[in-house]
């Protein structure tokens, strides 16, 4: 997984921390896409890792919202 982060790292984060992590990952994703378009991408596998981490955070946020709604 990405830079030592695991699924449990996102579970242990607060809502604010999740939002901050999501913002950082989205910025990184943008930069990686830009590098890929200009053929300067060093680690193509990082694109997939970032995408999966974004999905993990969004899933965690959705689960928390569903639990708060009940």
C-alpha cells in the first residue's frame, strides 16, 4: 500500500483528518496525471495506489455517514 498506509490507518483517523488526507491524495493524483501526460512519471504503480487510497477514504466516510444516519 501507499507509503506505509494501511486500511486501518484510515479507520483510526478523525473526519477532519480523512478530509485532509483525501485532499492531499487528490492533489497527488492530479500531479501524477500531469506527469503521465508529459511522460515524466517515475512510478506508474503509484497512480493505482493513490486511486485505491482515495476509494478507501471515501468508503470510510460513507460508512461513517451511514452509521451517523441510523
